[in-house]
């Protein structure tokens, strides 16, 4: 998949215990401050400047849904941006 001129990769690993879904791009990545904002984002808690740059509404929705169903979200930046959602499959 191509996004904004770069590559985006999606990986899904499913085991008897659960799943891990990762989405990673090969962009510039994020600063430690931006990663912290992504980790704590909630829907409706974004400022206009952050919304224009990205990392606003989408990160809040991912965090809120994962928290509600007991999944974990990990935001990483090492040669691009990666978000990983993991959790049990029980109840689905």
C-alpha cells in the first residue's frame, strides 16, 4: 500500500492466545513528545494544529476502542511510524 509517497505495511499474527495487528509506514517517524500525545489521545481531545498535522482523531479512536475491549495499543517510531494493537480473541 502506498501512502503520501511512502510505503505502508500491515501485518496480522493470530495464535490460540490472541492476535497482534501492526501497521507501519516508512515516513519520518515521530518525536518522543508526539508519541506521548498519541499514547494518551482520546476522541474529542485534539487541538486544531494537531488535527491539521495528523495524529489527532484517528489515534484517539484507536485508543478508546482498544481500551474498551481490553486490547493493548503500542505506538512506536523507529525509522517510520508503527502502531500495534494486540489482545485476546475470546468473546469475538
